[in-house]
C-alpha cells in the first residue's frame, strides 16, 4: 500500500473535517433542533448547493496547496540527500588518500633504492601491508553501508544465534583485549535467537568490541548483557574506560565522525564502525543510543526484534 504524502494527509484531514461540519450544519441548521427533519424549504436546498460549491472550491485550493507542499518537502529532502552524499564523497576521498599515498610512498621508496638493506626493505613492506589492510577495511565498511542504504531488500534474513556470534567475537578479540589488559564479561544467555542477517549482527557486536578495545583504555572491563521485553532483546554494551564528552554523544554514529582524527587513524579505525552499528540495528527494527556509563566509561543500549 502506497504511503500517503504529508500534503495528501493534510488535504484529506481538512476535507473530512469540512464535510462533517457541512453535514451537521445542513441537518441541524437551527441550533434549537435536536432531531432530523427533511428539507421543506428551498433555502435548505440553496444552503446545500452553496455548501457543495464551497467544499469543491476549497478542495481545489487545498489540493494545489498540498501538491506544492509535497514538492517543497521532496525538494528539501533531495537537497539534504545531495548534501549528505557530497559530504560523504568528500570524506571517503579524504580517507582513501592517506593509505593510498602511504602505499605509493613506501613502494616508490623501495623501487627507487634497490641497494636498500633487507631489514629496512622488510620494514617498508610491512608498513605497506598495514596500509593496504586499512584500505581494505575502509572499502569493506563502505560496501557494508552501501548495501544497507541501497540494497536492503536483498539482504538475507534467517534465524541468527546472537549468543554464539558474541561468544565467537569474544574469542576472536581475546588477544587484542589481553594486550590492553582488558577483561570481557559476557553475560548473555545461550538461547538468544533473532530473525535477521548474520553478517550485519556480527558487525554490530564486532564494531562495538573493536571500539572498546581501541578507545576504552588499558586495565578496563567490558560487560555485555541482554534482557527480553515486549518482543525485543534489549542489549547493553558497557565499558568503564575513559568515556567521551557529553557533547559528542549525539554525533558518534555519524559517518567519519571522530573525536580525535589523528588518534583514531593511528589506531586503525575507519570512522565508519559506529555508523554501521546504528544502521544495522535500525535495519533489524531496533534503536540505539550511547550514554555515559555509571562510574565512568561508555554504555551502548540497543534493541533487536526477536
């Protein structure tokens, strides 16, 4: 069923109100009447005809206004989307330049200095590989967001074992967490099942875990919990690390938004991880918000439909 536009909703609402008012006014034209009487005077028919003419004229005017209203809304939406795409394109271009320039610089140095000793050559090759991996991660994140933006109807939906996915992620990131002396407490039940896309749900928890490992700091603790309510799973993903200032909380899900651009790049972040988290949560019928954790740190609260 086609969704009504805002202008059409306004048009239909006003017309329904006017029709109801006209019917009541015609049938009870005298305020002291409390029952229906047939039209016995010609003035009653004149009043009916006048009401119909006024209603038709008002309908035409409202229809034209609703069309113009829809056109303005559509144009504003197009302008907004165009601006967002322009900004996104600029950000992507900027983010791609750094690893590409580094790869070119390292390879040109290697090719331009054939006498380079083996240790230095290996160091440059390792740096090139590191930048290539960062470029690959960035392209994968961009591809994931594009898939959610433009091909959401083609994403496969199946029964997904969230408990197993989170358990696997905790195991996969154990070495990185250990290097930061980080403790991960996974309190999820073993029977959390949702209908969704396995890859995107994996992205939700993997990006949150990577974000905590990269930015929470050393000697911190991550806690993952969930409860069931009203046909949804309510998750909390909390760390007791440094947290972020209050004024940044509302923007951390924006694409390429960083608190400290230099530090984020040095830690290997693409600036798209939390944007992927939010889009994936919304695609699964949920909501997400970030807030300061009690006692310090950062807490993500989000829901997924069962």
